[in-house]
C-alpha cells in the first residue's frame, strides 16, 4: 500500500510540473486533470474514499470542464484553427495517457488485491469531512 502512495505522489508531481511548463493551455489543462486524479488516488489510499470521490467529481470533473470550455471559447482566428488540428496528434496525448494509465493500473491493483494483514488507517466518514 505504501508503494501505491508513492507512485500516485510521483505521478501528481510529474503532471503538476508538466502543467506549469506547457505553453499550450489545453495541454496544461490535460496534465492538471491527471494531477487532480493522482491527488484523488492519494486520498483514497489514505483512507478517505469520500474525499477522493469529491476530488474527482468536483475538481477533475466539473471545474476542469469549465476551464476547457473557457479556453476553447477564447480561441479565434485561422491560426488557432490550424493549431487546434495539431492537438489531435498522438504526441499531444502521449504524456497524459501514460500518466493516466499508471494511475488506472494502480487503482485497479488497489481495488482487486487481497487486503493486507497489517493495520489499516482509520477510515474517514462523510460526517467527519463535514465537521
């Protein structure tokens, strides 16, 4: 379980660094979504599945969709249309796809493995999150 925590942490750090260094706003948003998903995996590993679900639904889902729509609505002109066609290339999606695949494999491993015999961290209930 500890190795899964470190893998999710490394994915979060790498995708956040890629978010900061990207020149294209859509590429940065893709890496930011991967970063938020990695943080959700960290929350799940720490025993807070409700907070992890909120992270995915609210941040990676709703707010990031609004950011993508805002960025896409700001693009106007012929040069931007040509630039948007370049977004469909496989190189633009390779980095986020690899990092997302690592997270997906890690979540699958966490969900379908046998529970360890050691001590679990205390589960955080929704009432405790509200308090």
